[in-house]
C-alpha cells in the first residue's frame, strides 16, 4: 500500500520549500530509494536542478531533468510529469494536484508551505489520498 507523508513547513518562502525537498531527496537517496520529483513548472524544475547540485557542499545527488520523452536511469529525476518516472519508488509531489499515479510508488511525499493557497491545495490532496485509502502521516515542521 502507498504511504503518503505530508510535510507542512513553518513559512511560505518558495526557497525554503525547495531546500526542504533537497534534504528529503538526499535522505531518500541515502536509503537507496529511487526518487522522482514532480514539479509545477519548467522554471521550478530548473531552480531545483541547480539547487540539487549546490545546496550542500558535502552532498552529491545524481539526478536528471525529464522532458517527458525518456526513462531515466539516474536515481533521482525531476520534471513536470511522470512520463520518465517508471524507475522511481518514491515521489515528491510539488504539483497542485494529488498524484493520480499513486499506486506506482511505495511512498509519496507532499511538501506544503504555510501560505493559504498551499495549505488549501494540501487539504484537497489529503482528501484525495484519503478517499483512495492510502496510509497517511502528517508532519508539522
């Protein structure tokens, strides 16, 4: 059964959200998982791509960005859709909607900012996953 974790951040800064995604990705990667990060836009993919290379000097997270046409063999991929995520067992969803491919992953991580729009989207995603009987945990950071 798919496990869904909601992480609610204490602030609404976009950079804080992306930094938390980097830490979450690093942790999952260190545990041997293969991760796909679904982003909201190509711009967000580019920001996250740059950040994954630079955010911690002692860290190395091999990753690739996806254009939707290839299946990556890198342990971490990111992009606006799931077309290249067949390899992944963990999804980090930065999109506005709940993932409709939840059964493809062992774990889905949702990262919610403290702004009202993100909180409302998070509530909607929570209800969606709950209706599918996924196991859900929430973490307020």
